[in-house]
C-alpha cells in the first residue's frame, strides 16, 4: 500500500506539523493556521470559484464544528477534517 498523503505547505524551520483531511484526502500541513482560501486551493487546485457561494465546514478542530468563510482562518489540529463545496464560476 502506498502513502497517499500530500504535503501541502512545506516550511523550513517550523516545528508544527499536522495531518488534515480535505474532502477525504489527507494533507500534511506545516502551519498553525489555515485559511478559507488555502483549504479551497488544496481541495480544488486551479479552479475558479465564487467565494460568496462557496462553503467550507470543518470538524475535529479546537472547539465545536464550524464554518470557515472567505478571509477567515482557523487553528489547525492533528486529524482535523474539512469539507469544501465550491460554487464554480462560469
């Protein structure tokens, strides 16, 4: 079996590393926070989306499950799960 985990944001000298799951795919994340835009960039690389109509929900983070909106960030926790649903621009 091969390792399907993707390293999302390699950073030199950072001691923080967590594996997060975005739309069922694991990513190694090396920053203490992740933004709405970064989640969508990992979930749908190179795709245009309408931020006002796009949703990002997360669970297994610090505190209750929540939504992430355009311009917001959230503290990352090992095993955190994100579900991203873009509204694609035509």
